[in-house]
C-alpha cells in the first residue's frame, strides 16, 4: 500500500517476506536487500532468499503435489478463478505497488488487468486441455488404449524480471492449472508484486505448498533450482542480459533429466500447459 | 506342436503330464522337435558400405568391422565404420536433400513415399525377419510376429499423417526442424529405425541414422528398400559404427534434432554433448518397470503376463516388467505357477520356431547379465533358474528369478536388460504403488486385477509413460510410448510422436 500519508496518522509499513508452504516466513538466512524507489526512498527490506529456502520450498511443493495433482480439473479451475477474484479485489493495492516500483500508472493499471484476465483464461483451460491433448488410440489388436496428460511434478520457475506481476502470473498459471506445484523465484527488480501475490494466493483456497514464492537473486539460486534432484521440471524465463542462464539450467538439469522450458516471451496458450505435462498411455484388453 | 521325450519322437500324440505334480522340464525330460526357419532365400552381402546420398559408399577410413550371429558367433558380414569425415558427408547430404527436395515436397507426395516403403517392407517381411534374428539373436517367432509387422505398420501410420499435420496441432502451423540425427539400439533394430525415421520424414525432416554396431543389417536392408522405393537421395542416410560414430553424429553442427534410444547413461552424455546449442532432443532411455499382481487378479493370466513381461526378447526390452510386485496373500501360488511355467520356456536356436528365448545379443551384454545375477546373490537374493540346457556356442542366459530382494539391491534399482526378474511382495495397494514408483525410472508398469476401479486408480498413480493393465508388452504405431523421470523425454508413436519433429 502507499506509504504516503494524507492525514497526520502514521502509516503501518508492511514487512515483505517469503511465501512457503502457505506461511510467510522470513528467509532462514536472515539476509535482506534494500529496494529503493526512483527518488531514492527505501521501499522495503526484501528477503534475500537462500538455497535452504529453496530446498524448504521444494519439500513443501513435493508434499502438496500428492493432493493437488489428483484434484479434479473442475476444482483446480475454480480455485484459479478464485485467485482472479481476489486479485480483482486488490487492483488498487497492486497498481500502487507497481507505481512505487517505477511503473507508470497507465501501464500498471493495464498490467494488473491483464494479470487478472490471464488467471481467468487459464482457469477456463483446466478441464479442456486434457480433452484437446488426449487421444483414444485405435490399436490394431483387441485392446482399449488411451493417452492423456498428467502433471510432471514439482516445477521450479525463474519468473521474468519485467513485467513483474504479469510475468509471474503468465509463468505460474499454466504450471499449476495442470496439477503441478511450483517453487518460484520472483523478480528481483520489482519483488514487491510477487511477494504480495502470495497474499492473494493465500486467500484463494489454493492449498499450502502449491505455489511457493522466494525473493532473491538468480545468480545465487539458479543452480540450486536447476540441480535439485526432487524437482521434475524447470521454467526459465529468459532475460536478454543473462544469455548464460539457459546453458546453466540445461546443464544442471541433466543429472535427473528435468524437463527444461526456456521462454523468450510470456504469451499465454494451452501448449504452455503441455510443457509441464507427461503423456501416459494405458492399455487394457477387450474381451469377454 | 510336436514334442519328443528323451530323443524319441512322440508322433504328435497328446501328452498326458500331471501338471504341478511333475512339471514339464524342457531341456532335460522333454524337447521340441526342431522346426527351423529357412534362410536360403535371404541374401546377406559379404560386406556393406555406408548409405550416403542414396548410394552405398566405402568408408573414408576403409575400416570394416564384423557383425556376428550371437547364437553361434559366426561372422555374417563386414560393416563399414564411419568416422567424422563420413558423418559430415551424411549430414551434408541430408541438408542438401532437405533444402532442395524434401522440405519443398508436398505432404501428399512425402506420404506416398512412406506408404511405398511400408508396402515393400511387408513384401520383404520374411527376409527382414530372418536377417533380424540372425543378426540380433531374437526368436524368429518374435521377429516375424512383432518386429517386422510393427515396423511396416509404423511407416504406414505416419505416411498418412504427412498431408494432415495441420489437424494434429490445433491453432498452430507445424514446420519441420531440418536434419535429424538418430541413434538407435540393438534390441529392436528395424522397429527402432522405423520409430525414428517414419515420423521424421512424415513431418518433412531428413535423417542421418546410426544403427547399433551389433545389429546393423536390417537398417542396411531398409536402405535397399529406400532405393527400391526411389526415395530421393539423401533423405535418409544410414551410417554404421560404434559409440564414437554416434557421438560425432549428435554433435555435428549441421544437425537440428537429436533422437536417441538407449541407456540412461548414454542419454545423459548426449544431452551434455548438445549443451548450448539449439538442437531439440528426444530420449527413450532405460527402465525398471514394476509389474503389480493383486490378489484379485486372474492368477493364470497374470503368470502369462509376467513371463511375457520379462522374457520377451530375452528381457532386452527397455520397458520390460523386470520388477515383480506380488500381493503377499498370493505370493506363494504366483511364484509356484511362475516357476512351473518358466520350466516350459524353450531356450535355444533363435531360428527354431519353437524357441521362446533366443540368444543374448552380445558377449558384453551376457557378461553384464551374469554380473548382475552375481551381485543379486551377493546382496542376499534367492536364485531360481530353469533347468534348460544352453548351447555351447553363442551367448545365452537362463531365465532367472531373484526373490527375497530389498528395494535397495542393485538388481532392483538398476536396469539389467536381460531375462532376470526380481520379486518383492506388498500388503496394501499404497505399499505396492510406493514400491513401484521407488526408482529413478518411469517408463512402464503393469497392473493385474479383475477389479476395474482398482485398475484406474493404480494405473493413474504409477509414474510411468505406459501402463499395461491385464496385459503387458503391447505396442502399436498409434500408441505413444516414452518415459517419465529418468526414462527419457518426448514420446514416439501416435499423435504425440509428431511433436518432437516440428516447430511452430
């Protein structure tokens, strides 16, 4: 919320923390970095998340995966829609926060609107992408055979620096609507939107651990996220000034054959859901 | 089927043997009368060059290596060994034909070439089956009924996709990638070549394929078929050699796509070799697939499924049901019936139509299997092997079961790729699923129960790309195949099998 007070009341400042396993802990490392506005005013002491924070988040995500991956598509769709509702209710807060972090007001309003619309878009896909990407296969033997997508598992997400809110939403919505759970490193340039988004998720009936948000720096956490042996896939939102990231991610991912997605844009479409799905084929004999 | 007892012909009369009292001990008490597949009509050249730009050519190094029949260790032919120079020629030929011919051809015409290839393969099916069995050691019965018909069917299936690709990707326009480098294993040589080549060509890519060094012959026969079908030169190039040749191929700068089937270890190496490039990759790697037998299963059918799951193709199957998980209440009866059934397995000459289990593909693989059996015994497993007699020449392994194993045993965690089954028991459904998923692999799984709801529940909990319920080891061109976790990435077969070869 805006720190500018228009009365003589002293404002209550928010402590920006991490969002792990449905709770808002400080980083276990006790470290922070200062986020400043364009005019040099300090906006927040932001948690500088550590490798241990990432590992804790992966544990939470793995635990949450067991239930979230087996929820009905209908329920997942309703919960994502609920996230959109909660964000809609907090339009002003998110707009102000983006403005404080340096986004012009018009662009901030548009970014929040697009974020809400993205959530609605993917909420609607929940019970449709399996229909588009499944098949009953006409095998040349007396078997019933079908293929359908299943979530890959725990997905680490290196969210885009900018736009910080829309980029985050575009990255995590296709991951979680498909039944995966996520460990996300939010933008370090504009970390406040990502962290506040945790509050939206927390009030949306999204089970604990399905999305875990960590603030901090890519240089420090990229290897931990890409090499963790209990992570099944990694989404790297590429930054133009960090051309080495994709090789780092691909190299670290080899040991347990993580699925690697490198996005150069934040377009929204159902193929982005499928990047974090596995096709399972099941056979059964047909006969009396 | 004729049987003879102690070298005496039974004359085809019905045998009366009290099962479970006196099990049929084949190889000792009983033997089938030989029924050898003829090979007179099959011509194998004394030596084969590299198939580059539509012609068989001498390798740059002039080096050749032997390909042998693993059932008798006799040399079948001499095979060219490709080096970096040859790899470069093959990739350049593929690039030229991609730029000038194949990518410009309509899908309809591409499809007609693939249909032609499928039909010629069917015409030459018996020849291909015989060569496959001679070169690889698999039973002729399997080459004839599984490998060759499925390989032809795969071409026929993807032929039909070539002019219909826009229907496969809703809202998208697919385009080919360019030159595909494909490296395939020795367990299903021609079938793997078909799995790789057919979808690549249907989507408009050109190919450089490297078959395994122990089983190059059917891929070279396939090259003859490409010539016969008038496939434009360079659309498919087949280069033979060892691991070094494959490494040169996948890391060649002119390659846009890498597709590999083989071990997880080599798959990771290939992944490393292409780091920092824009090459797309598909990997079909190892497995340690669980085969779950529940107490409410049809036990006799399940036993047949277990046998087919692990002994099909000598267990040289990436999706082999190599970990048997039996519900405790039926463990005893399942094992007794399994051991009885295993005694009837005919192990021996792959060219004999009676043979169930043929030769192990290579001396190296035989040693690896023996090493694993020894490791299992050292770690405390109980060993059961059938009483069959093994031929004196060639490479062989007896059908083997290792019971009383723990989840941590190497034989439970690692892929053996031979006729070796481990047995564990479980009490609850949850325990069975937990054990099934407890390896780094995720290729396939089997479920046996007569309860439908349990099938859907268990199969959806298995973290594996293919689940066979009340059946096992079934394959079809329309049916996607591929692994979760460290069993690989990407799918082959079906509509999903197109995706690895296109961009949007």
